[in-house]
């Protein structure tokens, strides 16, 4: 049972220029090349060790 509604401010963004086959350096350089860096990056794909390494490389 839902007792109250909470408004959520969310949006959907389409990413271009992204490759699922990119290596860590390519992904880090891609993020650094963005004119306006994202306010938040959430890594949800890949092995835990690889996600941790990418997170550290991105300074998250």
C-alpha cells in the first residue's frame, strides 16, 4: 500500500560517442573531454574489480 506520493525529478539522457568495447583509458578520456562533466556517474556494468578501478580512475 502506498501511503504518500513523492515527486521525483529525473531525466533520461542519450549518450553518444560511447563504445561498449572501450578500455579504461578511453572511457576516462571520454568523460574528461565532455564540455560539462556529469554531476554524477554510476557504474553498473562489469566485474566488481573493474568497476572499482574505473571508479578510482574517474576520481569518484
